[in-house]
C-alpha cells in the first residue's frame, strides 16, 4: 500500500461529518421532543450493552470545543444534522425557539472558524409523535419534512453552504423498516418500500421548500455500493440484479431519472406515484454518495440468513442472500475494506446517468477500529484508519482522473460517537472520546488528515501563483 498522498484538483472540498443523535446528547434539554431513537433505545435488548444517545459526546454543550478541533484540523466543511425534535418537538406545528437557537449558535461558530456548514435535515431521528401517526408509512410525513425544511432554511439559509434533506434513505428503510434492527424497529420486509417512497417524496418536497426559502446548493447523502453476484450462475446473477435494484437504483433513479428502476415496483406503491416521481426528481445541485463496502449476493439457499453479513437474519422468502466477501482485510466492525469499490460506484453513477448526473460529493467514508485509550504520550495510534482513508482517496482519484466530477470528501466521523444499535464500542472518529470523562483526544489519523489538507492547499496555491 502506497504511503504517498493523492493530489486532487484545486477547490476540492475536505470535510468531516457527524449526526445529531450520535453526538449531541441533551435529549431532554431546552424543549427537545422525543425521537424514534429515544424510544427505540428504551427497549430492552435492542442496543448493545443497553447504551443510549442520551449523553453521547455531549456536543450540545461542548460544541465550541468541537468546532475548535475542526478549525485546527483545517477542514473546509462540517456536515452536521439538525435534530427535528429540537426544532419541532412533535414534528409539526410550533417551533421550539431554544432548539433552533442552538443551531444558530453552532452555525455562527462554524462560520467564525472559516468552516462551511453542510446541513442534513433528517438523519434517521424522526419525532416520535410523527411515528405514532404512522411515521414514513404515512404520506403526511413527507409534507411535514417540507414544513420543517422551510423553517430551518429560513433561519439558517444565509450561512449554510450545502443542504441535504435526507441521509441514507436505503439504510433507514432496510434496517429501520424492513429488518427492524434500527428505529423505529419495524420488520415489514418488502412492505418497507412504502416508507422508502415517502422518504423520497419528502426529499423532493423539502428541496422545493428550501429553494422557496432562498437556499441553494442542495443535494442528498445517499448510501451506495457495488453489488456483485457470488458466481456466474444464472440464479446468482439474477439475485444480485434484484438486490442492486433495491438498494442502489430504487433510491437513485427516482431522483436522477424520475422513475423507478423496476416498473413493477411502482405498481405496489400507494398513492399518485407518477405525480410523486415528478416531485422526487426535483433537480439537485449535486449528489452525495456515502460508501463503506460492496456486497456479494447469491441466490437463496437453505442456509439463507446465516452469513452474518447483515445485522440480522433476512426474513424467509427473500429472493437474494448476502454472502461474505473474502480476501480483504476487515474493520473491527467486520466490514471488508475495499477501496476500489468507491472508484467503482462513482464510475457506475457516471456511466449510468451520463449528462444527467450532477457533480458528486463523497458525503461519508470511514472505518471503525476499537482504538485504545491515549497512551502515555497522549497519542491514539490508529494507523489502520489512516491506511483506510488514504487507500480510498487514491481509488477516488482514479475516478476523477477518468473524468468523473467528484468535488469533495467527508470523513465519517469527526468524533467517536454512538453507533446506533452497536452502541459505543465502534469508533469511527478522527478524535477519540473517553465516554467517562468526555475528554477529546485527536488521533494520529486526525493529524494525518490535517497534514493532507494543508499539503493540498499548498499545492493548489503554488499552481495558481
């Protein structure tokens, strides 16, 4: 593996990312309402070790310290999410001024530090009151997302550089609604596709609402990855195609083509789907890809659901079966490290959508390693995370050199944080968090990323002079 750093074009944006429920804590402070993750975490046995995001990294109170770390890191942008329950405690109606004031202060702090805010409006933490009314299975939730987008857009739009109505609708659909291992904990199988459609509709309506509020530079943060058949056998190839359509193109084609990749899908959805698709395809300024790992798919066998590739066994009757990808190192979360998968998926997007594809950003990429506490020298030595990001950036540079318009890379994550159902054991951060004291310690990967950004700027500056 090369230790040289890739060189990207001048203006390439370097960022870090985090999400409200994973870092903020303060779940019952200043009028915040309950979210589906607060409710889900209260259920026995659903979160590792019974952990919750009630305190997380206490970013709500410590955000000046965290912004100072980002300033020292030298990033161009910070991708944050707004907690819907802080802004509208019940998901609709009156605004909670104290909650919105927090984001006002955070955005001002970022701007003063020279860091561009990149705001995600919905990062899986639906207000519980909306869930009680049906959540994403209820078409009205899409309209409520648009109302919320307008509120936040009007308040913060003069300072926010980039907007994302949704984060990873495929993961929220699959894990939260089809398999039930994330909030809201529904195991609906293919019935979850209605929740996917309403999220996409909400995205389109939110894009319209943001533009009406005067906001610009709008995209999405959508999880995508290559899907390969386990063999050349016809059954495996067919199973991989079905899976690819469901997890990739069901969530990209409606936005970028105004249609579902599988015509039969529209037939099982409720509501005026054709009209909805016109809204879902509201033009974007860019498209964000979150990438972690490719998937290998086989036709179902009598052993289906036993591979451990997903967080839970698949329900009976699924027409595909994920199988382990061999021959690659793995993170401590068990995910294979396949840098070329990042090159492959952005190239696939460029080939599939051609001139209809707006510029791309990598809105998440990262790896969990069970980093130790700081050593006697105060260092957290996480060489594997450095190797991960360096290799993925080299793979991304190949796609850029091949003509794919990729304009930035956001590291997941700035801080170790609450990793949803896995709790606090999984550490993705460039900054180590001691969950007893909440002390922050920059890891070796933090210093590497800072040097990479500084070198990029120096090279870009020399090229202009």
